[in-house]
């Protein structure tokens, strides 16, 4: 997998048995890329799914404060100091392996969570929530907020 352009802040890669991987990457400049072979669109009140070539595609552009918040969360949770592999409680056969790669303060570190069956364990639960929230805000900003 060729990495998209830009300086890495964080990447979340999900590997599931019998399926293509999925990844989301946030660069320091706020650019967000998605690595997927699935398309999804909400049309006429229904979700429609399709396929596409598995490659990196631009997804969103995060504002500087969102990038700073993600970077602060990585530091606060001590991600760069965690063991490289973790088997969370409640893992299950056929669960996903989730690989988090972060780069802060000149240190790049990857942590693999083995057999994640549902919600990710701490400290990644909060990082995952924050990542999803910031990307959602960038993709579909609230129309009621002033520009």
C-alpha cells in the first residue's frame, strides 16, 4: 500500500478476515485520506453500497484546531509509549485487527489491537471517537454554524 502524500499525524487501519482493509489517515496539514474498496451513498432514504479499486482517496480537510486536538489526545493518552501489540479484553475469533500509527514529537509508533470485536479499548476508544467526530464535522459541517 503506497502512502498518500503528506506528513503523518495518525492512521487507523482495520483488517478483517476475508475482507479488504480499510484505513483513514490524517496528515499534519489537516488533509484526511481514506483507503477503501467500498462506496456508500445515501439515496432516496436508503444506503447503497458498491465497490471501487482499493486505493487512497482524499476524504476531508480538517481545520488546524481539529488537528491540534487530535495531536493533544495522542499525547494525553500516551499512545507512543504503549506496547506495539495489545489483545484487549473481549476479543473474539474473527474480530478485526486495528493498527494505529501515530507520529508526534518526532516519534512514530504503531500499536496493533488484536481481535477487536466491537468498541475499541481505552485509550483508543477516545481517539477513535474524536477522529470520527472531526472527520464528520469536516465532511458535513453544520449548516447552522456561521461560516
